[in-house]
C-alpha cells in the first residue's frame, strides 16, 4: 500500500489530535498506523469516500488491527452516502413524520434544522454526507442553502 497526499495540514492535524493521543514515543515502533495508512485515510476524506466521523472509526480500527484504510472501508461498508436521491428519500420521510418541526423551521426557528440533520444522520448510521443533508433539508423546508 502506497498512499500519498498533499494535504499537509490535514495530516498534521491527524498526527497532533489522533496519533499523539494513541501512542507515546516509547511505543511508536509498534504503532500499527503506518504513515501510508494515515495518508490513505486522509485521501479517503479528501475524495469524500468517507466523512470525518467515519474516518475516526476507521482510525480506531487501524490502531487496533493495522491495515489498509480503503480495504477497511470496502470490507465493512463504511462508504459515505452521497446518493442525493437516497438522502432525499430519508429527508422526505423525516419531514412527513414531523410536520410540527417542519412548521417551526419555516416559522424561523433555525435550530430545528440541527434536529433534522441529527435524525437524518442517525437514520443513515452517520453515513450521509452532512453537506448534502443540510442542502436538501434547506431546499425541502423552503430555505436557501448557505
């Protein structure tokens, strides 16, 4: 596995926030997350195969087992949901099931959007692309995407 990325800032953030939390200088030699695996994980985020939330799950698998992030995603079905039709179907059902919340949002209660986003993410097991969820919710609830 040879993965490369030019996202130096994202790699640095992962090293600072995740790698350093999981290891010490003394056990770095046995650390199962290789530089290539970390680069591969970042590439999966960059190309939107996975979300940041899913990446953290994969990172924990890498810490425990090592391996190739792309293979872990494929083997465990962790791809991010980007099918707008599938996400729209989830959102349509949420809106239909929650007319009071829909009315509250249309009346100006922006915080209700977060409730809808949270429920959409829960229904899709955290796999839906949050940007697409927000955009579709705003469209379907009658507000312009920001």
